[in-house]
C-alpha cells in the first residue's frame, strides 16, 4: 500500500467509524486504503491516550480552538 500521512482528525474519524460496529474492519481498511495492523495501532493509541482529552489543561485548548 502507498504510504500517506494522516492527520489526527482523520485517524480519529476512521477509528470511531470502526468502533461503531457498522462496518467490518477489513472493509473499513479497504475503504481508506490502510492496513488492518495500522488501524489496530491507531485504535490502541486512542484507547490508551483518549483520557487525555478530558484533562483540565486540554479543555482550555479545545475552547480556544472553537
């Protein structure tokens, strides 16, 4: 597969789509032309570090970005 750079927003969208259960992971990976190990790597990163989105210091950054 061709190497591409994915921004964090795109990675989040893809992982959330996979977590929704509405599409098989293999089909999701084909849709976005990514490998399944890459999808699972992104998913693990989200599940491991997702709590940081709710930390106090990050709330201020989110409010400023809006």
